[in-house]
C-alpha cells in the first residue's frame, strides 16, 4: 500500500517538475526571440 502511495507522490512531483521545465523552456524561447528581434532591428538601423 505504501509503495503505491510513494509512486503516486513521485509521479505528482515529476509532473510538477515537467510543467515548471516547460514554462522555463517557453520563457527562454520568448527571451531568445526578443533578443533576436532587437538585434535584427539594430542591425537594420545601422
């Protein structure tokens, strides 16, 4: 019984970690795109 509870708990933490990782990955993509756009506009300006 305890092993099932442990498995459910670890699955819950794994899910939370995955969601957090996905959010971080998405933020990094947005930041990279924003930096690239800024760099492109600066390059076009000069």
